[in-house]
């Protein structure tokens, strides 16, 4: 509206009326990006094409040669009329394209004849070319021919920098670069984008306003401008886009790695051609490149090169300015590294620690010959080369530990992106290689801390540092460093408190000092959490009533801690008897209370993975679920803990009842059937008709034929009506109270093949409870034998068997069973035995004064 008002004011100034001000709004292409591609957007190409043709007509765009005008007109002819070549259409084309000045110098008839001939002799009339392709050619011609006409212009005043003929001038920015122009549009200075090394805004005080700091290979300019931010945004956009798409880089330093074909060797100042084939990860600090001089290909560290913002091969002027100017080189490097964190406190390193505890630096004769002025190896600072010996001198005498230390360091390089890898490795595989040996051998723990901190010292690659912090975070939760390294580790973290994970690393380190070390490397869940920038780890826990909840699980959370947390959150009266179970595709295993949660989880999933790998070959992922259930059935009285009854006791006991494991009367079954029907439908009596179809969910499977479906329905309905007014919760407790009276309440049942007692059937049902082991007939449910816990001398299990000795070990009676669930029976008996032992220990101190 301001612009329209300006038009009206101009008309008024000339004596006209404001409402007659002749203004129009044009939607035009102002500037091309350096990577403009007409094929990407046919709509914009059509609009720009129309703008160019209109510009030719009104003299906005002028060709130096007459032939160029004729060629453009012939292209417009084909776009408008295809293969048609009538003189009438030719006249229309001439009127569209040729401006009045040219028509005055040569007659319209002459122009019509020249354009018609060019159209007939041109390459399009007999070709399969499409109009859209020809439009794109016209747009590309305009882009190449008139870059200044597709520019953004800014008035500036030079505040400092290399001298120019004028201090007040215009900056034109377009796809080719930045041009300084005087008021007559004469060029004062031209800068291609490879010559620009940085741009930013800066305040110059009230007298100057905002300024642009333009850093170039020809000097650094400070330009005062009203639209300083727009200049910076536009130049930064073009530099970033060109750098991202560029295939050209210049070596900032010499790298000679003839001994390893993975790496590319090059000299300082050489041109490197970048190969973008996803072999290496740029975010990890590596690119694939080809030395233009030698033709060799290999991995190039991103901090050793400067990627040039250009889509064409850089000029010799650019290459010479970069290679021959040390001051400019310093500027380029500083701007390349712009954005890396600078800390107020000098970050602590392991330099002091290394003097006493590190081995002497390796003397590499080859390196000294190749680079005479090479600095001595700094063992405590970042390196991109694998080590051939451990850092700590006390490991040198142990070949096995030395080998493991070197392997761990290579894995650290790969995890942090400091070593090029063609295949993307699973992060868990790398963390296993880094932390696995150290969790088993205390002597390696300081070595791992030192290796990680070494790679995080003097490291300017942001991606690498982020990955390094992840490793240090994991390490601080697994095991602490020795006393000699502890203060150096703490100082390393304290002087980097501005880093996101630093404070949490310190907190985890304090926790590791108070608890015993972890026995296994990090679990997948821990690695996933830290990779997603979360220092909290959450795990889903399933319950028997088909519900689930998310709980926070720390690195040093033990199974008993998690049991306590879940019990508290659910509001259960007691945690006794509850346990965490892990369900894999082929097993359900209980976790030991004394173990770390993630160690237990790893043990089970690793065991399953190893078994599957042996079977199927190749790496496999193991799906698993974590359940919280009642394991030991003692002090369980239905109705005392309603939450436990609803979430655990009822859903865990119901399947056993329906499978027919208990001996019960018809009266009990009818009563229980009515209670279960109420649990399902509450007070909805319209569902009575569904009872015959629901019998499998109401009556033990082996008793379904004890009555006809109609009789079951009639009896269940009668019992249901007697329970009038009962709620679903009361029905659940009522169900539990009935089966609570049976001796088999709370038992775990196992069907096994026995080979030790001839008088027993081959297949027997074993029930394990707080009383001990009961052997039952699977069909009649008669009790064949009962063995109290205190009469069982020992037991053992394997993948296909469970063996038990009753009586004493010498003359005991052996019970031999074939089953794939021996591990469950073994674990359950052990847990009940431990329960009684713990109770006995708890009572002993009270009786000591009687001894």
C-alpha cells in the first residue's frame, strides 16, 4: 500500500488526480538461485518465460547481436505454434518479441522474413522437442545472459576493508556472485561465491546502524546498510546451498596415508573432487574424494578440507588465493569452524595424567621421513588413526588386554565417526566392543575412560563430539574409573558443564562409585535413549490383566528396585512374591532380584539371540516383552488387596481353572461359571442367550460335557440370579475365594513325561507351590505323591529335563522328568526355597540371646 501511495503522490505532484494514478502489480522472477533447474518446476518456468518474452518486447532485456533476437523469436514461434510456419503467425511472434527500436531500424516485413526463415531452418520444427523444453532453454539463456537483471540490489557505505574507487556504492547479489557497482552501474569489484569465506551482521553504533561483515579472499569488508540482515540472509543461503551441492574442495593440510588404502593422500592446496555415493557419512566427519592430481580415491576427513561453494570447477585465481595466502587460510579455517562451542573455563585434558600413566608416544619412522616437521604424538588428544598399543602402560605386558584395548579404540573411532566405514554398523555392536571386555575385566576400565576422553579433546567436529558424549554417558553408568583417574575424569566433566550431558555424567559417576559395577555392556534400550538425546530411560511393563504402564528405569536400577517402584505406583499392599518376567519368542524367564535390570535383560536376550544365530545363521533381533506378575503364592488372601486381586490374582488363576488343573465339584463349577459370567457382562441379562457359546470361558475345558449346554446355561443363570446386586469387583474376589479353599490354589502346573516311577502314568502333572512338589494324575487329578520342600534334597534342570532327589542324597528317591520347561520348575523351586531361607535368617537374630 505504501508503494501504491507513492504512485498516487507522484501523479499529484505532476498536477494529476490521485485516483487516476497508473499503477500495476507485477509478479516477477527477481533472482535465480545458483542451482536453479527449470525441469524442477514447469509452472515457474512458464511464468519466467513470459517475463523474458515481455522484457524483450519492451526493451528491458536487450541482446547484443541481432541473431540472438532472431533465435529467441524462433523459439517463441515453436512454443506458440509448434511446426506451423504461416506468415500470419510469424507476424504475431515478431510483435510479441521484437521491440520498437529494432523494428524502426529494420522494417517489420524484414523481421517477419528473418524469423520465419530461422523457424523453418531451426532444430525444433522436425524434432520431437516439447514446448516446455524450449521454454526452459529461453529461461536458461536469460539467466546466463542477464545475471544483473535478475539480482537484488542494496545501497551500502564501505566502513572498512580494501580501498575502492568509491565508498558509497550498490551491492548486486545474483546467482553468479556479488558485484559492487557505482551509480552508473560500472563494476567496482566482482566476487564469485568461492571467494566469499563468511558473512555476518554486526552493530556499529547509533551513527552507523547495522553493518554487514563480508569476509572474502580479497579482503574483509564492513559495509553499512539499511537492509544488512537481508544481505546476510541471501548470501548465507547461497553459500550454504552451494556448499551442500558442491563437488569441489581444497586441501587445508597434507595427509599422507599410503599405508592404508581406505584413506586418500593429498598435499596442501590440492583440489579434491568429492564423490557423493553414501560410502561414508559426512555427519560422521568423513567424505569420499578423488585427488585431481593423482586420480586416487579414498576417505577424506572433513576438517582437512575446505568445501568450495561452487557447482563448477574453481578458477585458478580462487585456488591460488587459497593456497598462497596464509592469513586468508586462517580466516577460512576460523569461519569453517564457526559455531563450535567455546567455553569460558579452559577444558581439562588428560595431559597431566598421561605423563605418569600413559605409555611413551610411538615413534613412527615412516611418518618422520614423510613429514620432517611433524609434531610429536599427543596420546591424550583426538586422533583419527587406530592405535596399535593401549594408552595405559600397565596394559602393555598383557597381549590379550592390549588387543582388546586396541579393538575398543577402533570401535570408539567408528561410533564417533572418526574412522570411515563403508557399512553402517549397529551402534549396539560397537558399544559391545567398547564396553564388553571392560565389564568383564576391571583392568580395562581406565583404558576405556581414557580413550573416550582422548577422542573428546581438541575435537572440533560437532557430530563426533555428540557421539563422544553419548559414550561417556554410557561409561559413567557402567563402572567408575580408578581413584588415580577419578579426579581427572571429574575435572574433565566439570570444565564442560555447558554441554548437555556433562552434569548427568557427573551424577551417574557418583552413582557408579556407590554401587557395584554392571556385569554386561549397555542394553539396546540404553543406547537408543542416549542417541535420542534422552538421559531418562523408560520401559514398558505389561500386567496379567492385559494392561501396561511405562516406568523409568535407570542404568543402576536393580530388579528389586523396579519391583518396589511398580508395587508403590500400583498401590499394592506388599511387594512380596512379585517378580519381573521377560517373555521372548520361546521362553518366559524370571529376573533375579539382586541383578541390575538391564544386565538381566541382556543376559536373556543375548542367550536367545545366540541360540537363534546358531539355528538360523546371521545376526538376529530378539523381540521381547517385560511382565510384572505374582511368582510366589504365599500370604495371598482374596479380598485383602483388591488391586492385587484385580490386576494379578484373578487373571493369573483364571487360565489354570479353565484348563482343568483343579479338582472341583459341579456346584463349585456352576457358582464359578456364574461369577465369571458377571465379570464379563456385569448386569446385562440380555447376554443369557450367549452362555452356550461362552462356556469355554466359564467352565473348565475337561468338564464341558459333564452337562449339556442348555443345562449349563440353566444352572449358571440360576446361580447368577442368586448373586443379584453383586459388582464385577465383588465377582472377581468371589471367584478367588472359592478356589482359595482348594489345595492347588496358587500352584504352577507342568505336564511332564516321567521315567522313574513304574506305577505312575508316563505323563504326569507336577504342581509346585509353597508346600513343595505334588505329582498328580493328569486325567483323574488324583494326587500320586507329595514332597514337601524340606524333604527335597536337590534338583537340577537342562533344556530337555528336570531331575529331583527326595530324601537324602545317598539313599534318596530320584524323580526323572522329560520336559522343555525344566528351567521354570528349577527357578520356581529355588525361589520358594530362598523365601523360606530368608524368613529363617530374619528370625535368627531375635533368638541369639538364648544361645
